[in-house]
């Protein structure tokens, strides 16, 4: 169903309203192009045409085949557009090179294509809160280097960087296994993990991007954002909320997984991934990320600049996920 257009999300009436999006086939990008299409923007979306894949047909969305190393495709993607949302990224990989090739060099290529335009499009980079701690993992480091890369190229461009915390919602594959366990009443978590972290629902994250497009401000800055839950969460509070949301009123029990065991699995996974050439999720770097004690964000600056407000709290977001998975059974 089309959402009603509001002054804060509608495309400008004058000038071109075409937007280029990378990463449009991923978890966040899929929600993004749907919201853009619903809000009446014309979208050019990059996709990798591997395996004869046919991207979804959406009103106003034109697909361009190519990847982040295909400079000609990137120029076709960004030529004459109003803005570029660079959402493509590698969230798993076996080596620093795997991540850097996409998160640093890929971001650089898109920014260079934008900088080469006579009228340079506005540029929004979807980075990550992890970029705050680049030393923790290859992923975090590569996203931080991607941020640095676009700033050097895009000096005379209007760029903005968003650093979301963990994002959840329909289509997410990273947190889904944990949510599925929680729906069954247990949650395998690293033993002793008691850090605090922020979360954001994918619909809210995408809403801030659409708001940024329509507002045409907030340039030259890096913003964190979350669901507005003051002080973030710890795992006990997430399990508590889950227990209350689950219809059977169940308690969600924490199953502590010893860190040494997790590290063993991560190192084995890491070595096997290098040997067999796949992209692992659980790596030593990922363990350092998930056991880091402070992943909390501050919403105030992005709210002040764009007027965006998060609308989906964790109880509502989880209820939706538990409900969908219950119906799929
Ligand atoms: N999910 C989170 O919790 C989270 C949190 C903070 C920040 N982020 C950031 O948000 C962005 C999107 O994440 P996501 O969760 O949506 O990841 P995702 O589901 O893995 O999607 C990644 C997207 O990037 C595309 N991509 C990857 N390498 C590419 C390349 N070389 N050329 C062209 N396209 C390429 C993928 O295309 P294919 O479909 O062809 O693979 C896909 O569309 C990433 O930059 C990530 O760092 C995510």
C-alpha cells in the first residue's frame, strides 16, 4: 500500500528527483528502495547480475547491472541524479582485503563517480557504529577507512555519513537465528556479555534516509542514530522485553556460551573460510565486536538536523518478527 506523501518525505517539485542507490538487493537496501518508491522518488539501483538473478519490479525503480568495481556502471548509476545513497557493503569476510575491497575501495569508487559529475549529487554513506572502534575488526576498520576515503574525494561535495547500530527487522539474516531461539524460550549468548548497545528497526533507519533526501541539509557531518531507547539495552533487558512480547508469556532463558569456545569456533571458521573461500560471519573480530561493552548511540543531532523521529520500539519490532516467524511454521 502506498504511504501518504508528507512534506518531510516528498521529492522536491523542482529539479531532478532521481536517486541512485547501491546495496539495493540487501537487507537495508530492499526496505530503502520500497520506501523511496512509495514516496514517489525515481530510483536508479545497482545490482550484481550473478546467477541470472532478476531484481524485483518496483514502480519508479530502474535497475543498473554492475558492481562497485565497474566504473562505467557506477557512472551510469550516478549521472544527473539528485543524490546517491551508498548502502552496499560487506558485512562478512575472511580477510582484511575482502572487507577493504568493498567497504573502502567500493565506497571510494562511488564517491569518485559522483565527484566526476558536473553537478555533483549529494552523497549519503551508510557506515556503521562499529567504525567508531576501527581497531576491533576488519569490518569496523574497513568501514572507517571507507568513511575517510569518501571525505577526501568528496571535499567539494555535500556528503553525510550515517552510523547505525545493529539493525533488525524483516529481511535481516544476522540476528534472525537469535530471535528464532528467543521465540522458543532460550538465547545462546556469549558468557558474561553485559555491555550496553543501541538498536534500530530497519524501517526507522530507512525513514531517516528518506528524510535526509527531502530535507536537503546535514552535510559534512557524521551521525549516529538509534530507536530512541535512552541508555540503550543490555541482553537481560532484551530478553525481558522478549519474554513479555511472546504470546505464551514465556521467560527467555539465557544460555551462556563460554568465550573460549566461541573463540575456538571463530578461529576454526576463519581458517576454514580462507581455505575454502567463503565469507564467515563468526570470526575473532566479530567476537571482539559483540563483547565490546559500549555500543550506545546518541540520537539528538540527527533529530535536530532532520526532524526525524524513531517510531518502532523494540517490543513492537520483536512482536512483528516473532509473529511473522510463528505464521511461517
Ligand atoms: N545490518 C546491520 O545491522 C548494519 C548495521 C550498521 C551498518 N550496516 C551497513 O549497512 C549496509 C547494508 O547492510 P545490510 O545489512 O543490508 O547488508 P546485506 O544484506 O549483506 O546487503 C549488502 C548489499 O551490498 C551489495 N554489495 C556487496 N558487495 C558489493 C559489490 N562488490 N558490488 C555491488 N554491490 C555489493 C549486496 O549485493 P548482493 O545482493 O549482490 O550481494 C547487497 O545488496 C552495509 O554497508 C553495512 O555495513 C548494516
